[in-house]
C-alpha cells in the first residue's frame, strides 16, 4: 500500500470528517515565478479555509506523497527545490482518491489540443476523469485546447461536464465561450448529489464542474481566441 503523509490540519479534518479540497502543485512550480507563485498558493488556501473547508495541496517531497503542505514546505516548493515533485491534474486526482478526498479544485484541465488529428496530443487528464471518482472544479478547459473535441472525448469517456450557473462553457481565461455546456446546474448541493449518486451506482470516474471566473477578471473569448490560433499556427 502506498503511504501518504498528511499535514496536521488535513489529518484533523479527516478524523473529524470535515470537508477537504485537494489542490494541485504544478501551478506553483510551473505556473508563475517566485514570489507570486507562493503568494497565490497561500491566497488559494486562504479562500478555501474561509469557506469552512480544509485545503490539501498535494506534492511529492523527497519521495513522500504529501497531502497538505505546511508553509515552509509550500515555500520550498515554490522556489523550485529540485528534491520536490509537483502534481498535475491527473496525478492530483489519483492521490486525492487514495486520501479519500472527493473534491479537487484547479485552474483549467488539459484536453484535446488543436491539430490533435495529426499530433494525437491529448492530455491524460481526460482518461483520469473517466477512471477516478473525484469531482474536479475548474474554470473550464484551457484556452489553448480544441474545446469542441475536448467535449467530444469527455462524452465518449462518459464524464459528466456540468457548468455552474450558466449554459455556455467557460474557457479558462474567459467566463464563457461559443460552446454550450452538456449540463448546467445552479445549485452546488445538486452538483454534490450528482457525485453521490454516481458513487451509489458504482460508476467509475469523476465529474467535471466548470465554474466561470468573474466577468470583471476575464479576457473575452473573442479577444483571446485569435491570439491562441496565431500562436498555434506559429
């Protein structure tokens, strides 16, 4: 059996059966430079704590799988300490499931890349969503992806895609896109109920919840899409 090492806060939350939200660590090591990455990681954990849940940032530290990082470890990770290993969406899902954590929040999932019909460049995130029973909350597929093909693969794999509060699928930096979400729910309790019903039916895999970023913080899809297409072509 793989050994997981829990931070004191996460261990206490597990013992008390309190809500826990898993967080990936690749965004810390690869998403932005020091010290912005450390500050962002702290802010994300603070937001989760303020809602009454316990954040559990996941990483591999000196060969040990850590579920929940204390501040010193989080700081070392954000400075790209070479003895550490960050986890992406797929790896974080696997570890969260092992730890009994049902909800995982991230920025955007990977998916089918543009020109995938030639490159076969498809993220492992999609396969993991079809196998690992964790509800993944994100801001939608990453903007560099082929979003319609990503939705098609998720449908083929039997992964429910639920957008919170609107009918259009958000696209990472953009709070919406030209593409309709397969499902839409306005009540977080119903989204949680959907997860529980899947467990009761013994269905493999999780569900993807797209939670749009606030309108005032977005880059509109019509602005970012030409830039992404030009970069892909280059």
